[in-house]
């Protein structure tokens, strides 16, 4: 028994000695840790030595180039800069220019809670200080109730709005805005129901100059047409949009994009005078001829730039174009002909003919969409059709000749 006790005493002394050695080793490691940490703390990364003003300017270049806007919850959101270190967070939060532009895209999932997205957007807008705001909002089917709350958050600073784009899905509606939008210069509306326009009539936009409207419902918007200098229509019926132009006497730039659906043919709306218009762009994706005749109703004495599809110029493009220029009394400087009508891989109207018909044009260009058309009333084309039939007959009779065939 005594031998066992003696062995335990010896073991206790041995363990105590080992503990003392380990404690000394731990103390030495801690001293080394402190020294290493002090060296790390004393090192200043070169990027952190920059003045806050320069760092702030670098942060601003992190944003997408204008006119692009950062999506509020994407990898290009300025909130990413606040997750690097304390200094970067402080600089980013104190840089209003980082937060003055927002793009909000509502996710399609019905179960997605948008409260967090609304809170994030509100936080960004608060950080924007007194900067003019640029906001884009894209709604989503099915999330309408919560979308309305999010939209109200985005429009809670109307006095600082400078650019606003709203893509609303039915049955979303616009919130009531009582304060004047004193800085708003550019507005884009993509609407599907006239009921979505109930509040626009009450919006006070004294500086509004640039408007883009898409879909017929947008045409019912009550806007200060007389003060606009730039107007674009997209996916619009020509019979509905041109009467709106009667109210835009100060218009300088106009884009008419008839696309997306097959419309009834243009029926005419009478002469429309646009005395200040300098640039007119007309596009008809798909090469449809439903808008033929629009130019005959426009009088644009100040026009300098024209982009028009050749299909809109009818069967005699040169005659219609010269008639349009003569009637308007304009001095056209730039002409861009799109959707060139072609037959047998050749344009029906040569570039030289356009240049000769428009001697004032110094910049002429064209683009063929490879639209192979055939006009049976055209005698030249009729002869070409006979030639095609002969070539086809020859190729059938001499299938072994690699050089024969129809184009």
C-alpha cells in the first residue's frame, strides 16, 4: 500500500513539472503571437493610405458606366464595398454618389418576401444624401401587393428624382405623389392597363423633357406634352401614337418603333407639324408594311437626321422620299435607310439613287435585312421572274451541271 502511495506522489510531481513546462511554452507562444500581431497591426496596406476623397472617387468608378444603373441586390451593388473592411465601409457609406442610382428587379417567385428588398432600397436611398436620383423598377407578375409597397418606397423621394423608369405588370398601380418632381427630366413608362395611369395626371413635372412610352396603355398618360424635347414610342400602334405628336410642338428628337405585334394598316391622321424636330427615327422590326404612309402626314421643316426602313417608303422609295423632303422644306444632312428591299441578292434602289435624290445629305448609310421581295406590278421584276423560271427549268434538265441553279 505504501509503495502505491509513493508512486502516486512521484507521478503528481512529474505532472506538475510538465504543466509548468507547458505553461512556459504557452506563455512564449503568446508573446510571439502578440509580437506578430503588433507587426501586422503596424503594417498599413497601400490602398488604405489613400485619402478618403480618392478612395471615394475610385468607388464611384465601381458602378456600371452611364446610363447603366447597379441592381440593388446584385454583385454590382455598392453594398459589396461595405463588406471589405471598416474603413471601406465608412468611405462607401459617406459617398452619396454611390447610392444615387438604383435598379430594382422584382423576382418572379410568389413566395419571395420583398420586405428585405424594400429595406435595402430604402437604405441605399437614405445614403444618397441630396443627390439627384435615377431609379428603374421592373415589376413581376404575382407579386403585385408587395410590389406596390416596394414601389412606394422607391418613389418616397420625389423631389430628388431626375430619371425614372417604371415597368409595371397588371394590376400594379402607381402610388400617389403629392410633392412636385422638381428635378425629373426623363421618364419611361411600360404599362399594360389604363387603370395604372390614374395617378400620373396629378404628378407635377415642370422640368420633364425626355419621355419613352411603351404599349398602348402608356398613350393615355396625361403628360406635359408641350414641354417635351425628346419622345420615343415602342411597341405602339401607329394609328394611336401619331395623334399624340400633335401636342408636342417643341419636340427635337423622336423615335417611332412599331414592333412586337401585327397591327392594322396605318389609316392616316392628317397633317402633323413638328416645326422644331431635327431627328426622326422610324423602325419596324420584321419589315412589315403596315405603317406605309406615315411620312406623308409629317411636316418637319427643321429635320436634319432621318432613319427609316425602305419598306415604309412604298413601291417608289425615291419619289416618296423626295416628296417628303420637298413638302417639309427641310435640309436633310444624314440619311440612314434600313430594311433594304432586295431581289436576287441586289437592292432594288441603289445607294447612288438616294444620294442623287437627296443632294443635301452629307452622311448616307444603309443596312439590308436580306428581305427578298417581289412586286408583280413591277415590269422589271416580272422579267426577272421569267428569267428565274427559265433558270429553274434549265437546272432541272441539266442536274449534273454544277454551275446551273436558281438563286
